[in-house]
């Protein structure tokens, strides 16, 4: 959300959309590792214009730079998608499956039974579910089924965030 609370005549109101465009550009390009910035409020409350050099592009660039500077001061973080998973597994393989879920940074949130199968409900970061069905097949001899559904976003652990940012910076070089 972009708002302006400009007071006085420091900046001609005609440049407000230019500043907003610069801020939006930074949000789309992302500041941390090139990922889009979401769920924020920006207030344009002051500025200064030059009688000769004040042009649309100058205010877009100023908005972009001001946003990036303020964003980094706010100690931003990367978020990762968390999935709800439900695994239907024979009881004799429950320990292996639960151990595997924990090894994927998953949190067991419930267990139930459905006929001869045990149902494990958990939340797991999406990035750790890559090839999960193959692993599950190996662990259970093909006797388990699972479903995945997006639940929410959560702050990524700092060590993982640092690796993602470093890899992104390396790719950009």
C-alpha cells in the first residue's frame, strides 16, 4: 500500500505517482535475493525538488533508492511456503516416515487411523518436499500415499536465508 502525507510545497504533487512507480519497481524486482516484496505500507512524507532537474525519471529513481535503503534498515527476511501434508501409511512404517518428515524440518501436528492405515498430519516447508513421493515409496515399499496443500508462509531460518541470498548474488555476477 502506498500513501503520501506530504505537507507544504517541498515536492510538487505531480511527482507522487513517479515516486510510487519507483517504489513498486523495487518491490517487484526484490531487494533480498531478487524475491518480490509483499505485505507492506509505504508513506511518502517529504522530499525536495530541484527547479531544473526535477523530472519523472528522477523521482522514480529517488523512490526506488529510498525504498531500498528503508527496506534494508527494517531487517527484512525471506519467507518460505509451508505445506500441510497428510501421509497414509501402514503402522509398521510409521517410525520411518515420521523420522523422514522431521528430517525435512517438518512438524507433526496430528495422527489418526483410517482402517488399517495410520494417518500422519504434518507441516513441512515446500522446499523440503522435492521428490517426496519417491522417498515415501522407498521407505514404505510403495505402500503409503500422501497429499500436499499450501498452508501459509513462515520466516526462513537465518542460515538458509543466508545461503539463498549468497546463491542469488553469485548468480547475478
